[in-house]
């Protein structure tokens, strides 16, 4: 197993190389090229300043070089070993160095600082959504399988199919339009993760002389409800149908009939035998739900004005900010590949018959 994990980790490097190369050269062939955001940012400058800034960025990022050379410069920038890049953009000595994601051309800030500010918010959304998806999906799927053909199962099937069919962008707009609108039900905040005065709030809710203070934790939870719902309802619907189908398939197997014939209780038959063999199907979804949540967070963060990685990615693509797009692509590729590796490891843990040699 250790050999397999090491081999998969080593294979991540050529895979990431292919992903980043594809994105980089697609940007190079797009209208405006790799320096398109630079031209946009200089629109209101006088001609002298435009020439100076253009020369600076051309020398720093090599916009006048072929795309393959620019891609090589970017690889050298993020690599822990290679030629150091001086402040003026010239290449220095070869050796070990700190990897650098570069500087955002549009925001004029280090990309690592932007990601440091945005990534925790996206991880928070996904970290809350994944337990919600699995809790609702697994429990609802088990309950539907136990009541196959009955009212609960029929209502669950129809409601989950309807939930899976609703686009996230439409659901987000409707939730803001009705549940966060002053003209209807102003029950939730329409944007952000905190109120303006949240930084001065205590962590836990409590009563004060001025009345009820919900605290930082409750304020964050209140702001998270609508975004987490938008991220979770589709995944939980899919997982419900998957759990139900896999569990019903195992409940009809010969080993389950044998267990019942031995006099085992229905609870033991369900959880210790049938559900245990249905876990492999749920593990398969792990590698799909996480990338889906990341792509879904692009929509949710944009709708609810949450400054996470999704919103940052949209801004980077819109402004054709090369360094920012490549950094987000690199991080997304690592997350997807690690989720697939986690899936294979969980396979071996859940089923001893699975061996990677």
C-alpha cells in the first residue's frame, strides 16, 4: 500500500504539469493573450506611464517571449529548485529557493497573499457542506431503502429528484430574492459571512445590558445557512439516491437472506452486513463531491458576495490575470488529485479484498 501511495504521489507531478500547461496555452491563444489584463489596467494612464509600465511588466513576465518560454518561467517561479528571479525580472543563480506564485497583474499584490485570504473561506464553506451532504444523504437513503415502496420512499424519491434538477444559480437567486429581501421575508443576510461589527463581537452568544448579542459564532452560522444550503442540496439528493440503490441491491443478495435465516435482527442485518458492503459506492462519490463543491462554490461565492477562491477565480479569468489563474488552477488540481488518492486509500480500508500491489 505504501508503494502504491508513493507511486500515485509521484504521478501527480506530470498530471499537474499537463493541467497547468493546458490552461496556460489556452490563455495564450485567447484574445488579448497573456498580457491582456495589463492592457486593461493601463486604459486611463497617459502615454508615458503606459510605456514605462509596459516595459516593466514585459521584462518581468517576458510577455515578448514565446508562450513556451513564458510557461517555463512560470514553472521556474513555483519550483523549489531552479534559477532565482531578481526584483527587476532578471534571472539569477541556480539553486534551492522559496516557491513563489507570482504577483497579480490586476491587483498588484502577491498571489500567495490573495490565496491566503480567500482559501480559508472556501474551505469553511466546503468543510461545513460535506458533513451536511453525507449526513442527510446517507440517513435519508437508509430510511428510503427500509421503507421501499411506502409513502416515505415515494415522497423522498420525488423530492430528491426535484432537488437534483434545480440549478444552483437559480436556487441562490431565489433564496436571496425571497428570504433575504426586505419586500418579502428578510430572514437571512443577502451577502458576506459576517456583519460589519462582527470583529468586535464576543465569540459565543450572550445577553448584555443592551440586550441579546448573538456573538461571532452565531453570526457566522447565520450567514452560512443559505450558501451551505445551495452547496448541499444537490449533493445530498444524489447521495440519497445512490445510498438507497446500493443498499437495496445488497439487501437482495444471498448473504443477507442467509443472515436473516440465522435469526439475526433486522438492525444487525442492515448495518453490519448490507450497509457495510454498500460503503464502496459511497466512497466512490468522495472523489466526485469535493471537486463538484469547489466548482459549485464559484457560483455560490459570486451570488452571495463571499470573497473566497471561487469569486477570486472568476475575477482572475475575467481580467485575464495570468498569475492568479495559474495559481488557482494549480491548487484546484492538487485538491482533485488528492481526493482521488483518498478514495483509493478508503477503498483498501473498507474492503480488505482490495489490494494495491
